[in-house]
C-alpha cells in the first residue's frame, strides 16, 4: 500500500506482512514531484492519458504536511511488530530494488512510491 491515507492505516496494517518506510528529504520529494509532472508524462504508475500538473496544494502537502506524517510513521514503525525497512535516500531505494531483484523496467532511477 502507499499514500498518506492515515485514516485507514490501522485497518490496512492489520493485513500487512511488513512495512517499507520511505523517508527521503523534503527536497528530494519536491524534486521528484516536479520531475514527474514536467518530464515524465508516460511514467509507470502515471495517469495514463492525463498529464500531472504542478499544483501549489501538492507542494504545500509535500513541504508542510508530509514532515508531520513522517514523524508519525517513524513512531509507528518503532512500535509496530511488523518487520520494517526504512529507506532514507534515493541510493537506499535503488539498492533495495537491486537487492530484492525488483523489476526496474520503465522506471527511472529512484522512482519508488512517495509517501
């Protein structure tokens, strides 16, 4: 699962078998968002025929809301009985893909699910 739908997180974690926590710096998240919108119209997981546009609401969410969520997710990971992997950089994300032999076909380096 991915996303910031914290209202449904408890129900989702009951069924989870592990937790993968992406905790990259805000600047990385902002750059990845802008890059997706401006330069990757046909990316894996994109909107298909639609094109994502840079929106101030999303920039605010990444810069202001996400850091609060990250603190909550970090605390949740510390108290959860689920096996947890925390990735804190693009290099760590890329290494995880390589180590787990995940298919990167069609996915740019460092593109993983944003929180």
